[in-house]
C-alpha cells in the first residue's frame, strides 16, 4: 500500500509515527497546500493528515484512496458523508490529550489569576532590578481556591479539568446546552454558568450550534471580573466581540490556545492586541502536545493503520 503523509510538521520531529508492519511505500511531506493535495494524494491507498482539507469534489477524484488516518481528534477537515458514500474509511485519534490539555488549562488559570505572564514580561525589561523595594505590586493576584469555574463541555477533557479544579478547592459548574429546554442532572443552565463563574473554560465540539457560542450577547452575561479560556476550537469564540470586551473592561481577561484561522495572520487583531493588552494570553495551539500525549497519538495512528490493513475498517 502507498501511504502518503501530507503534513508531517503537524507533529514534533522527535516523535515520528512508527511505521506499520505491513508492506508499504511511505511518502512524507512537511506541509501540503490546497493546490498540491490532488497531485500528492492521487496514487495513495492511505492518506495521513492532521489538517489538510478533503471535500467531496476532491474525494471523488481519488478512486484508489481507501483510508484517511487523522493525526488528530477533529474530523471537520474531511467531508465525512462523502467519504462514507465513496467507501473511504476515516479514522481519528481520541483521548490522547486527556492529561496535557487539562494541565494547560490549569496553567492558564494560574497565569490569569496570579498575573504570572506579566511578572515574567517585566523581568525581560529589568523592572525588578529598578525597584526600590524587594518586590512591587503592579498587577492583581487572586486566589484560585474558592473561585467558581464554569466548564462548557463535560466530555473527557472538560470532566478532567473539573476534577483538577475541585482538587484545588474551586467550585465547578458544568453548563447545559445553551438552548436546552431541560437542564440535566449534574448540569447548570448555560446563562447561569456564565453569570456565576469567575473563569469559563470551553471544551465543547465545534458544530453549527456552537460556532460563535461566545459572542457579544453571551459575553454580556459574564462578570466583568471573569476570565475566559479556550483550548477547544477557535471558532467557538467571536474574536472581535472578545477583543471589544477585553478592551472595554467588560471581561477581565482571556487565555486562548486556539484561533479561528490557524496559523493566524500577523495582523489578526487578537495577535496584535496580545502584544500590549495585559489581560490577554495567546499560546499557539499546543495544549495537546506534551511528549507523552504525542507518543500516545502516534502509536494510535500506527494501530489505526494496522487495524485497517487487517480488517478493512
């Protein structure tokens, strides 16, 4: 079988995918632009990719393609209905980031509540050395214990974030779906969560219902002292609405590991604002990428390839 890996730089170089045991030809590209995809995929039996887009029109031109093995959990870059109709199996990897993403969220909570990023930024400019006392008090520092954390999405990641938060002494609320007619046991109505939370963290899937879930209207329900964290999907948040809320004091701060377009343009308003806004932290979609998580991921990709070779599924 010919296996073509279209975007190998979506994984760290020091943790490559182990080669499958069955006979194969392996072709690897660091990145693949949209206009290059057909030429590189046309003779492939198996495609490995993280984010390369496969719409119906392209899949119809690839009669030899049998499997798309994703090096990610999200499948929104693949037309799943078309793949099913054409007999192309799509296999993703789930659960590999159940430790690293919640830990990243906790790190962002500590940074926001203790202003860690601001104290660090000061030291790059020698501010402490210029102080007339042994310390200075330019930024707020708030205890995490006793704060209320609102979790949107009670799946594997959201539940683990909640467990860790409770271990730190936080009160945790899990948000019901925004327009739910009935609130399930163990959940709190969506707008009540926004109104009560000191921190809201997003772990829900990106769907037509959740796109721009955090927007001008929903942000108006947040406490002005609250923080927003998004390690889920960038389009869950209306970026301009969020920036306006941060700039006008309607939201105390935000920490984002994902943006609507990745990589972002250099003039993305949030990227530009992060250089000067003290209440905005941006990390480059790396919450998932601890060495242990990536090791689990690449081993699972290999398992998916070998399972398909054995069973055709």
